[in-house]
C-alpha cells in the first residue's frame, strides 16, 4: 500500500476522496484548514499551507503513524504547528492545488526536495510550503506541455 493519500480531482481538500473520513479537525475558519484524515486503514494529516482566505490554495497531506496521531490529538497551538512542520519536513508528502474548494491538481513532494527548497536554509518552517508550490508548478507545466503536444497531433 502506498504511503501517499489518494486524491480525487474535484473533491474538497478536507475530504479529498469518497474513501476519506475526517478523524479530527484541528484548525477551522469557514472550512477545515488542518486536521487528521482516515483513508483505507491509514491516517494522514492535512493542512492548508497557503491561501487560507483566497480562492486558490495549496494543501499538504502526509501519512502518520498511530503514535504521531496520538501526539497530534493531544497537542495545541505552537506545539501542534511544530509537529505538523516536523512531519511535512521529514517525509514525502502529497501537495494539492485547490480552486474554489475543489482539488485541481496534485503532486508528490519528495523529502529530498525539502532540503533543497530555497527557504529551507533561511526558514526551515517555510520549506514544505515552498517545495509544495514548486512541485505543483512542475506538474502543471508537464500537464500543459502534454496538452500542447496532444493538440499538435
């Protein structure tokens, strides 16, 4: 089984597939912005990394184990944010771009990308956000290039 979450294009970022259930919402402002999801026997954190109050936003999803889930459910405030940052900085995760509460595209962010993200050296907390944005841009460019190639045929 993959360590990455399954996302459905068109789904809401806080419920990214029909097989997904919200386990716990940890941050909410009009919509769930961070929390824990359960999908196919595994737990994942989700967090809106950028664009909380905008039409377009970037989301992150990372698999967690039961001990991490327990620690997250007990944490609040800065401790909770530190846990999320540690999780997103320590493993491969899935990034998604949502527009008007609808997932449009997703990309896998390799743990190695986090170490070379420009913000990693100056502000390690920003590394997941920068790496997620870069991964989505790269994927979008590939999709656009494929569309151009297909139109030329």
